[in-house]
C-alpha cells in the first residue's frame, strides 16, 4: 500500500491560540507520540458521513490541493456527496483502545485521511492510497482514528494527536479539519449512514422522525 500526500488545509480553520506551542513551546510532532501497538486490517464498510447539522461531505480543489468540504446539498447537487470507507482494525497486543480503530478513505477517489503536523498544530491531510493499509504501526499511525459513538452520533479522534477530532464548523462550505474538543464553533459529532441506505438531504429532526438513524 503506497501513499502520497496530495492535499491538506492551507490554513488551520480551528487553531486555538497557543495550541501548536504546547509541550514546552514546540510544535507537536510524530516523534513525540507514544509508541503505537501494531493493528491489523479486518474489514471495510462505507458510510455517508454528515455532521449533526446534516451537512454532507464533498470534494473541493483549491490552489492545487484537494479538500473535503461540509455543505448542505440540495436537488441535483446531492450527487456531489462523497462516502467514506471505514477500514476497521484489530490490535494485535493487549489493553483497551479509546474507541474503535479505523482508517478513513474517500470512496472512489483513492484518498486516505491522515493527521499531519505543522508549526500551528495538527492538520488534516488527504493522501493518495492504493487500498487498505494491511497493518498500522508507529509509522502509519497518522492514518488511525478512534471512532467514539454515543447514541446515534460518532466522533473521530486522531490516534497521532489525542484530543483532536475530525470537525466541521457552524457555517456552510467549511473544511473538514481537526479541532480540539472545546473549540468554539466546531462541530465534532457526525451521523453515519450505510452507503446502501443513504437518506435524502433533510434536517436531522425530520430524518429521525422518518426513522433514519446514524452510527451503525
């Protein structure tokens, strides 16, 4: 499985002042993360992933970089929605995990979400990937997220940068990015809909009343 970085956030949309200078005034780095146990690929399943404001994810290219945007899609634009393939992993060692370990691919695009490190702090990158990563160890830890579900919603915490989650924002056309849990204006909770049963783009309350529920 070969990976090549092909996109990322040109700016950090959720940067908390001083966050990147934590840990003794130095930017976070992969080498500072504790050693990760080896995890082995088990299975995959695709989902439409929408934030709790029912914004869908769509691909966007700007400045030669590809990003995922969260936006409300209506009518013919609904076909722009992309699904994410969750690759599930099983730890080969012992000890509890914070959540369900997964890697996230953009279906049909050959792109894999990863946690990058820049001077300002963790950022979300998209890397080209041939397929599921067979095993995840320390060198592949940037691809690993922990899926944390509560009720019908899920969060995705970076394994490389604990305390940083996939996030959108309280506005349309917001970048999917990484943000700490307490970031003002960040939306960290998502509904997951199996790709075989993706609901129409409607408000969350209407979907729930019609029997559509996230997080399978």
